C-alpha cells in the first residue's frame, strides 16, 4: 500500500481552471494522493470584494449532490442551499399557480455560486499535495509532452508546468480544448442562441424577510421570453430575464424599461421597485448563451477535458453544474475500475460520457421552450399530473422526464430514450381514446336511427371493436 501511494504521489496532475468543476476535480485527484497543481486566470475569489462572472444562482440536484458526496462535501453545501419544491408560475394578471417538480420529498436547491466555489477551494487547500496558482493565464499547451504554459498576470512572465496528466476545466472557450483539436480528429460545434440574459435583484421586504415565497423557482413565462427568480440566503431573489436580443435592442430608455415591465411583469414592479428595476437593467450587461458539443474528450493518457470545456449548455434545465460535477464522479469511478490506468480510463470516459453530455445539451435547449411557453398550457399541466399519477402507481416503469433528469442518475441519453417510449404510449392512449369515442358515438347514432334499444343489438360487435382497439394500443 505504501509503494502504491508513493507511485501516485510521483504523478502530477495539472488542473487548468479553478471554477466549480475544476475545484471539485482537483479535490477528487487530491484524495487519490496525486500531486495536484491548479491554475486559474482569475484572482482567488476569497480575496475579492466583488467577483465578476456568470449568474450567481445555481440549482443543485441529484447528480451534483452525488458528486459532492463522493468527496465528503455534500452535507455542508446542502445546508447552505434553499429548497425549491415547485415552479411558481406568474401570469399577466398576477395570478400564481404552483407546479411541483416531483413528489413531496423531491426538490432542487438554490445555491450561491461564489460561496460554493470558495468552499470547494478551501476544501482542496486542506490537502498538502495541492497548490493553487491564481492570476495565471493558460497561453499555450504542448499536450504530447503534457506541458502547459502559463503567464502571470502581474509580471507577464511565462512559466511552463510539466506533469503526467492535463485536465482542462477552463470553460466554454477552453484553451486546452483548442489544443486538443490540433491533435485529435475532433468533431466540434458551437452555437449561440439568439437569446441573452440580464439579472435584476429583488430586495428583501420591509421586515427584512423574503418578499415572495422562497421555496419556489418563480417563473414569468411570456411565450418567446421569460423571467425567473431564485432565492438567496440573504433574503433577496436573483431575477433573470431571458429573451431575444431583438427585444433587448428595442428597450433603450428608462421609459422603455418601465413600459416593458408594466406590460409583461406588472406584479414584479412593487416587489423590486421602479428605481431598482431601472438601475439594475441599465447597469447589468446582457449575457450570451452558448452550446458547445465536441468529441472525443481526451488524448491518449495525457489530457482530458470536463465540464463546459467539453459540453457547454444553456442554463434552462439547471444541469450545467450538475453535469460537470457528475463528470468528476464518473471519471473517477472509471479510473477506479481501471486501477488508475489513465490510458484505458480516459478512453472509456470519453467514449461513454459523450452521448450523455450531448443528450443533456439538447434537453436544456428544449426546456427553454417549456419554461417560457408550455407551462402556460392546460395540456402541459394535465400531462404533468398524468405522469405523476402513473409514476405513483408504476414507480419503476413510468418516470417523468424531469424526474429522470433531475432526481436520478439515469444516464442522460437513456433518459431521452425512455421519455420517447413513454411519449409514444401516451400518443397511443390518446389515439385509442379518440377511436373509442368515435365508436361509441357511432353506435349511439346507429341505434337511435334504427330505433334499437341501447346495449341490445350489435353490442357484441361493439365489444369486439373495443377489445381490438385496446390490443392495438399496447
């Protein structure tokens, strides 16, 4: 055992990126007793008064929690989160209606991005075999030699770090992925959707408490766009407006801003306040939304990319962080399976993880349409209750799409396969009901026309038709 640990300590892992996924990945490798060197182009967030970057809100669910649990980090993170059991739909007239995510015990957690990142970094730093290098920009990489060149932001001096494995956790515009593309015959696609996002803070009420019910993900669906609000520990809500750039471009003056909110989100105005709406709208930038697909994720036993570097997605399923965290768990489960063999482990990881990553990228795009539009449909709500009922009586055989994605670890690509089969069954049921209705109406009309007493003549024919229809459904 001593020799095995010594061999591990001799291997050096270069983790590029100390964001959420990079920090968790470093923690996993640190617990494997490797020498881990983590490089991040931004400053240490724990030393900053304000941290610029992406949305502060995250939705933590099953996949992310399991990954955190794998390194003993789940309990603390869950304690700092705010449970959200349902979507709260806000209509134009101010009416609110809740749509549960699943069963009573199922919920997602609103998590503060910065607090989570800082907590993970602090956990990693407890390991003596790990070093962090902040303000260090990755400017080049020689993957064949497992060398990465970093530039210190202050001195502008370059330094080369050589190791045994490079792990790219450097986001949607990954420099490590760019170098991988020069070595692999990598399939790659990048798509900007024609929608952006802007954040507006909803302050606490006059009593210092939440001004809206906190245990919900609040949604104002408006067909082609929407606003959502997630609760924060400081009793605020982070409201995020998602809509086409064409609409953003039309809103230019303070009068335009208030006219838009009065027309589309009137019930939010007294909650946020006119001055706050105008100030945040004018100050906060419009963020871009991008999807990235690529394959493979590795090169031999020398490099692998995870998280957004491998599969950036739009945020509408709340699975970006959860998928990235699950990457870490899956990778290390595979490495355990291969006794730490990077060559075999990275090949299997790259081959088996890609179908799941591409599946959730597609699901995330679909869920935007659901959140901004379908939730307003009575048929959508009816289907949700129908799925819930079937899941209640057939828990192992019928699982709603959202439940499979958010509250299980069923591989994403199998989630889509199972959901399609369930949709086919529903369509057959609908067709069957229509056919039965048509048959019933035909029988009644025929009996009345021929003056035949109901359920006497030709009843046997009707029964046979019903039985044949039911057989056709299943």
